[in-house]
């Protein structure tokens, strides 16, 4: 899975504002259009990418907030309208409700949001016929806001802003922590950097940030968490490879896989990074090992995403063998020589990173988990034979669901008696300083939800 950029809504005082803010009604139009697209099955990244660059930051910021409060907005709309409106008017109505329902966290005064949402409806031919209906619903909302909000408080989807099946799964998987996980999902994720230790040290780069007026704190051995997200162009030396954006939990992968292996080998370690795009973990492996210590093969089934690996490595001045290939179809790309270490960052529901991608919770279906778990099992079965005796495979997903984590590994160990589970973090929950078993993890501070299992192949 990819290492993801921080939420663009984390702009703070002192950040450079856009040269010219578009009128709010226009931003609401575009936010509603993005929401309608996401509801139709388009990913949030694609939906917001369709917005013209000058307007995209503001629209994406509003859109993230809408997606975080969409469950409440849809519950309020059901109280305000007997019938669901057509897709685009409904998206505009829910956009306004999501932004205005909680005055304390509203980006604008609720009255202003209502006024501009009605203006947005009037100015778009696709919603003009519904403008009076939207106006009536939103004016009633302003008059009866406290009563309407109270009426939806008992609805789990409105309270937690996740699909009901998602809430129930978390209750089963994490009975002591499910509420904390859901609350964390609706918070803004931090922007965390991984310092390139081939270029500098975390302590030295922290000083560079402070000199540039950017506050940060240490996170793990080579990580720094910014007090506020910044465009990467503002980070000292970013273009020259001084650092990368990578969540603190994702930064655990390379140390887990490599620690204890490097001193043993006189020859370079053969390392495979399966499902490697956009290349953040590939780069971290190379940075940590140092020049000549490892030879990395990075696989990515999608050609466009594979090019992102090349871009990442080029910026950091690193080299790996990058192949466009399906990791599960080993006959098409493997040369027959076993690997010392394999990193399998498997496709998953991304249920651990919804604070960065709030659209994920609304796009996923309950059946997706089983389908992805089957794909994960296929990848494990295909790649395990490629590990040399005494070698390691690190299985990880950015998921908090046990079907994609501990249950997956339990089943694998039953069917592979030559596999031994080494000490591993297991399930890391978002914004947690410890894993689900209460064991302190190696990435202090704020981080995404993740699962890690380090497997060693028993010698013959």
C-alpha cells in the first residue's frame, strides 16, 4: 500500500493562502460534485483530482470534512426530506448539512453555509429545479438544529460516521478499543517525515526544520512529525532527497524486516518488496541498509503506479530493480534464486488509514474484506516458497480488521509448519502508542492503523 500525504485541511495560521479565494457557493458546488462521484464508486483521489488545480485545495479540504461527517448529514437529511433527492441535489444538501451541523467545527457560520448552498443550487442547471427544496430543508435545519441533531444521536451511523457493518466489525475485532478507533478515524492525520539517513540525521534535520520555522517532534529512530502539515516544497532539501513523507507506523516495516539480518551476510541481501508502489518502503529499506548491503527487487502490477517507484528512487538517489508484474504469478518474473527477505505490503481494505482517506469507509462493502483476505492468502502462498531457509517474510496491511491481520496469519501458520512467527507488533490502532495487545510499539506518537507479522522460515 502507499504512503499517503497529509490531509490538506491542516492549513494553519501563517500558511500561505491561495492568491484568490473562489466564492463559497462555487466551492460547495465542486465539493458536492466530488461527493456525488464518490457515492457512484469513484475514489476520493480521482474525484478531487478532477477539480481544477487552483480550486482543488479548498474543495478537498471541505470534501474531507464532509466525508468525515457524512453519516450524520445523511441521518439529518432523512429527517428533513421524506424522499431522497436526485444524486447531485442530495449531494449538495448533505454537503451543507455535514459542514453546518456542528457550529463549533463548521468552517463557516452555519447561516453562511446555508445561504451559499442555496446559491450553489440556483447557479447550477443540474440542481436549479431543486433549489427551493434545498432552501426549505436547510432553513428548517437552522430553525430546528438542536432538536434534529438530538433526534439522530441514537443512530450509530450518525454518531460514528461509519457504515453500520464497519462499526459492528470493529466491535467484534477490538471490543475494548472500537470507540477509540472510530473517533480517531474522524480526526486529521499528522504529517510525518522519514529522514534519509544516507543524507543526514533526524537530529540534524530537526534543526534544519526549526531554522526554517517549522516545528516538529521526533517519532521513532528516523521520523519527525510536523506540528502542521506543509507543502513538501517548503521542506528543506526535500527535492534533493533529504526526507520523505511516511506515516510513523509505515516506518516500522524496514527495521522489522532487516534488523538482525544485515550483520550476518558477507554478500548483499536479496530483498523483494512486493506490491511496492509508490516506493516509500523500498526506499526505506535501501536507506537503512546502506550502499551495497542489499539488492532490492520492487514489484508493482500497475504500470502507472510502477513509475511512481522510479520517481521516488530517483529523488532519493537510490537504485532497485523495478518490475511491472503480478507478485502472485511468480513464474512470470522470478529468476529461481531464493530471497533472504520479502516485504509483502498486501492489498487490503485500508481500514487503518481512513483518517487520511475518509472516502474509503463509504466506498468499501462488507464483502470486500473476505475478497481481499483471499487475495492476501494467495500472495502469502505464492511468495513463501521464494524465501530461503532461515530467511524472513514480513506481512503487513494498513488495516485494523483481524481478517486481514491476525486471523490471516493464524491460518497461514496452521498450513505452513516451516514458518515461525517472530516478535511482531501485530495490530496497531490509529493514534495509538501501543498495539492491540497493549505492548508498546516502536513508533511513538501518532500513527495510522497497521498490522505486522514477521515470519521466519525454519532451516531444513
